[in-house]
């Protein structure tokens, strides 16, 4: 399975740390939720993520607040792809079984 979508980056701040995420749209979040995968911590799903030419291994996490899964996007990826904080990105996700 391969999911591709375009969405804005958004910032979540906790204490002095800032984290940037992309929310997986509802339709694609539903597809991820239906995958027959073994349970993982926090309901996460291991994925290979790609933005532009940068590909990395990570996990998406369910978020009640965002009403779907969220993908953390580290600073190195944003810098490599020239994405300004808060910019819009096209993401490809491939669940890892």
C-alpha cells in the first residue's frame, strides 16, 4: 500500500521543545486504521515516509485532536527539502509490515 497526499506542516509545542507534524487526511487515516498490523505502542504504525527526494523510516501516530494519524517531520527533512516551517508538503507513506 502506498498513500500520497498534500497537507500543511503544523507545530506542536511542549515545554521548550517544538515538533512539526503533517496530519494524514481522513480518508488515508481510515485506510491506515484498517490495516491488519500487530499492535504497537500508542497505536503507532511503522512507515517509510517520503517528502520530495528525502525518504526516512518513522511511525505515524493516532491523534484524537487531529482526527486521524499524524506524521512527525524532523528538522533535517524540512531543511533538506527547503520546506519552510508551516509550509505545505506532498507526502508518500508506505506502511512497514
